[in-house]
C-alpha cells in the first residue's frame, strides 16, 4: 500500500538560564559540583520555606523571548505541577501553565524559513537520581535551577529542519548570553515529537521521543521514527500514542511508557508567588542588552566589510569571534586581511588553548599592529607567523616580538652584498642566465640569499640589489 | 522571686526596660507556671526552658549595658507548633514532623527575638492547622481553661489556652480560616488576624498559602498593638505586603471615642451554623455598647457570604493537598519504607498524617483533579472573587463590619469530632475575612451559661489594623469582659 505520508514534528527545548543562583533560592548552582552541595532550604522544600523570584532569571528569560520574537506578557503566573518522585522535593514543580510569560515567537531555520513557537515559559528544574550498587541516591543540586522551556508549534516536516531549528536556536541564545546551551552539561535538553499523516489531512497520532543527547540524535531519531511509523501505517497498522526512548547504539527508539492515560498534574496557580510582572523598563533594558543577532550580523558583515560568504560564516559562529574581529577593524585594520589572520592563525591558537579569542594574551590591537607591520613590509608572511606565535605565547606587542626574534627584514646593501656575491659564485650558470635576460633564473639566486638570511631579506630590495650586482659584474 | 503578673506584655516590657523587673525572673515565673498548670490543659507541647532562660539573660545583660532591650523586653511568648525557631522541634501537631528540628528561624519569630521577647515554648494545635477544636493533634487535645471538659477552639487552641491560662501574656498563632479569632473568642481573649501579607509567612509551615496569616492572641488590644510591631515586608516572602508599618502602640492613643464610626451589622444569615441564643444576646449588647460610645450601626449585606464555608473548604483543601505533598518520607519527617517507592510514600503518609489531614488532602486532590477542577477549584476561586467584591461594596458604606466570632461558645471535647461538616459550619463567621484577605479581630463581649466566653468579631478593610485595634481599645476602656479570669487563675 502506498500512502503519501508527511511527518509533522514539534520540539520542546529546555534551556538553563546562565544565572548565578537558582530560580527561587539564593543557592549558587553549577553543574558538576559534588552531590547535594548546592542546596538551600528552599530547594529542599523544607517546611515554612517560600520561593522568591530571581530577577536575573526573569531578565534573561525576557531577553530570550525578545531574541526569538516572542510576545512578552506584562503579567503572567507561576503554577504548581504535581507529581510524586524522589527528585522533586516539594511534590510539585513550579512552572507556568495557563499564563506563560511569553506567547509565540519563532526560530530561524537558516535558509530564510522560520518555525513558529507556541510559547516559552519559566520553570524550576528537578534534582536527579543517581543509581549505584548501594541503591538509588538523590542529588538535589539541580533542584530549582532556572529553566525556560521553548515549545514549538508542530510546524516542522523534515528531521533535517529539526536539526536546523536547534542549531539556530542555540546560536541565538548563546549570542545574547541567555545560556551556554551545552547538551553535554545538560544546559540544553530537547524532546521531540512526530506524527505522520497524509499531507493536508488531520494530524496523526503523536509519538514523543526522549533521551536525545545531541542535535544529530534528534535528527536521526526522527528519521528512524518516520521510517518506523511509515512501515506501521503502510502495513495497515495503528501508531500507538506513547513516549519512546532513543537508543543511539542500536539506532532505534523503544517504547518507554504509554500515554493513553495522560498524567493528571493538578495544575493551579502557585499562591506563594505574586503574578510575574514585566515592566516596560525591564523590557527596554533587555532589548538594549540583546545586541545584534547572528542573522543581522551576517548581513552586516557582507555589506559593511565586503567579506565573502565563507568569512562571514566563520566570523559569526561565535559572538566573541565577531566582536574580536570588529575590534581589530575598529583599530584600523583592513577587514579582509584581519579576517584572514583570524580565521587561520588566531583561531588556531585559541583552539589549541581551548579558549575564546578574548581569553588569548593577544589583544585585537596587537593583531592590528602586526597587520600594519606586514603592510609596511617589515615582516614577511613567514616572519609574521613567528611574531604572532611569540605574541600569543608571551602577551607582547609586535615590536617586542620582532626584537626578541630578530625578525626585521634586511634591506641594507652592506649586509646583503656579500651574500649576493656568494650566491653568484655558488650559482654561476644562473647568474649568467640572468645577465642574458633569462629572469626566471633569478628565483634560484633569491632563494639562495633568502636561505642564508632565514627568510628575512626584503624580497624586492634583494631583487634590486641582485640585478644591479649581476649587471655591474662581480 | 517577686510575684509577677503574666497578663500584660506592656507592663512586663515596661518594667524590664526600666529595670524594675529582671527578664530572667519573668521567664522563670512563666516556666514555673507552665510546670504547675500546663498538665491540666495541655496548652504547650514543649517548653524551651534552657534557650528561654539564655534569651532572658541576654535581655538583662543588654539592659545592664545601658542598651534598649527592645519593646518586648523580657515578655514570655509562646509560639504555635507550626512556627519555626532554629534548633527546636516544629511538629505542627503531627506525627509526620514529630522529630523535625527547625534549621532556621521564621521571620516573625526572629523579629520577636530582636525586640527582646523570650520564646518559652510551642503550643498545641490541630494537625497542620486543620481543625477548629485542637482535638486533631498528635499530642492529644488541649482543654479550655474556662472549662476543662471543653475545647479551647482551634486550630491555635494551645496558644489560646496558654494566654487564657496566664502562662504567658502573648501567643503567636496562625489563622487560615479563623484559627486565631475563634479560639480567642472561646477563651475570652483578644485575637487578631492581620491583613493577608501583613506578616511574613517565611517559617510558618504552610496549610493553605493564599489564606495563611500569622496572628496574635493576648488579653487586650494594647498588647496586640505591641506584638504587631513584627509586621512588615520581608524579602523572603514575596506575598508579604510592601506597605509601611504604622506605630500601632502610638496610634492607639489617637482615638478615645467612636464618634463618626460606622459599624456594618450583618443580617441574621449565620451560614447555617445555628447561632447560639447567648451568643446572639451578648453580641447584640456589645453593639449597643459600641453605639453608646459614638458609633453608628448600619445594616450591611454580603450577598455571597452563604457560600463562604464551602468555598473556603475547597480552596484550603486544594492548597493543603499541594502544600503537604512534600511530606513523602524522603528527606525529612516520618519515613516508612515499602517495597517500592510508591509504597514508601503511601506508608509514610498513612502513618504520618492523622484522619482529618488525610480527609482534607483527599478532598483537595479531588478538587484539583482533571474533570472536577473547574467545577470545584475553579468555581471556588470565582466565588472568592465575588466575596471580595461584596466586602469592597460593603466598605463603601461602613468602616467596620461586626458579627459574632463563633456561632457557639466552647463545645464539649469529642462532641463534634465525628461530624466534620458540623465542625466546618462553625467557621461560617470567620472564613469570609480569610477569603477576602482582610484583617479581623475578636474581642471578649460576654459569657454564656457555665462561664463560657463569647467574642465579637470586627472586620476591617485591608491594612486597617490600626482602626481595629483603636476600636477594640476604646471598647476595652469601658468594659471589663477581657479582664475576667478563669477560676484556676484567681
């Protein structure tokens, strides 16, 4: 049986906000701390404790909403979502239900298309269970960590688009400093859902996929589910409404729990927290903090700096790279040569040290000085690389590097003439050819002198002196 | 040791500040009195003798150094078993928290200590505040000092019995649906439930968060004014009101008569509770006295007040089912292991909670359940809004609303325990102000047969505590109901 089936995909992304303290408690949270060392009485749900909203978390949540073109609500509410589980100290999670702080929004897919969001809401994280030989242990460090949940509308129809959604979402949120969006650290988590139906028909039965630990897994699990559900439907079967877990080694999904009986979370507005207000001042401040988003920056780099698409792509991948580049240009560097040096050498040094450009000992001003020195002819490409290495290693300026490594080009006749004479006597045939007008032979002679000066002889000065000496006669 | 009268906090604080009395003598007297009499009433479930004496010594030392030991210097105060004082058990009258030692101090309790008060112990209560008689406690019932066969009211019955039995002049309780006012009424005390949010709830174990208020019990309005100094905003409770705190004690003197005061008098709708004849008579007389002092009585209607009891019990139970979900035996409190985690939850909660608490958790869970949520919880929320509007409309025509506090005087222990709905109906007079978040005060206004106290309740607009205290103070200048003492104290 041939069915013209189209997948419909939705994503739910949890992003941990880059605040110092938790959503409702003054405990400082950092992933990877020893278990139960980042826990306040509030996070434990001790009797008598009350949540108090972290204003910084609200500010970052608002910034995320603005970056994703969502409509920030002037007033929203927290609600309690009830279920019993040992990693949930209060027996309920403080989340937002009927009144999220942000409605709508969109995430670019990178090719001019967008995926519309249903909503973004704020909520606190749960702790986690650690299974050991001694039994199951509870680590409540993460309990109360600030999250936003970004819920897409089921508007994606291709697993590759889901991948693009996540790549662009991460780029934007990192760009505006909302979160580092690191899936390995769990600061970005994604659940996907997919249903199949004939194009234009009513949506099919939705299957949720969990245990997705990378963007690639999201895409592969969706591709798998599309194949699996297509097979089920093509065979005349019915897709069960359920949650499935992705097993990356087997490259397949397996049923986790049936969703036939939806869990009843008994939501109601949290009476411990007043309505969440977003003032026009907060909105304006976050709009100002937002800065330029990646897509706008790409457009600007192409026009303002006349950079080719490849350079634009590389320089806008991380906000810090572009910011660094712009400082070099602002100092006076020619954009394309600044870009060349950043893309090749500077980034290589940063990668080797596992840091961002701003964490290098090299300042943007120092790179501009290096570029200027090259333009003036003091350094060759080879000696400039040596100077850069020294500058990165020791945090010095270009002049210090040149002195330390004795990298100045040799231009004076007194130094070069004996070397030229030595080249002529070493390569008499070449000297003859040059004298006869066969200028191709000049390269061999120049190479001879270059080797003798370790590449420091100024090429045009050398050529000038060589020709003069050969025509003048030894 | 000098004879020390434990009835007036203002007198004690004045004497301690002037050096006429030592805080240690006052506290020793209070502890000795508890020792002698508490076994009759079971008002306090634990005395904090060592820490109380240490606090008293610090108060005396401060005074000797020439520092002001604070407006509550040396005043022995009892706190309800649901208020946290670091290092001490706060069990909420429950087996669940019988061993729960507070790792921090409630904001209000800390402010008491900062003002020189001495916390002498914790008082009995209906488990988690759920009850109107202090019979639902893991520590057994508290008895009314006016008649030990009768209840003191509840849920702050232990606090009321402690003050009425003259173990200490002030007790701090909590009032969710009348739990300070009703025991005040039944024990011949003056009790205040402030505006919702006037006092920080941080460190008060939650029963129903949108209704819970810390309240105070004392013999008269003057001592309530003194105690109310601990009110005010708190960064740890974002539902606490960010309003300046008036100088309550100083404000008392600013009214010496009631001329121009309009007191709204509700029609005879008693919410089906069955108003006792003696209560009716005493409160009517009290209104005449207020009128004689210059007040004008005006008729007043709250059209939705007849739904208040069912609205209150739905909302309170719904919130309680959520607030009490944390008692799962995993991190603190009673823990009974089962074969599975679900079984452990069930065992811990079945053993830890008493019958009334379990009843309300079930009721509240049902009210929030899918399919019933809107018709129960949702409907109750809407009625609450209507009731708030009723009060707003009423206060356009009057300054205060008067009613009996409780339809009945103290009833016999065990007489209503098997009929929860009859017990709930007794809260008809107090729950409306709770639902609307308004301040309300109960003051002694007479006695029923058998020397059973009767209270008059005054309800005011939000943040009008000063008016409530002034009116009660004027009334108490001209009457002596509040000076009557149970036989055991004379």
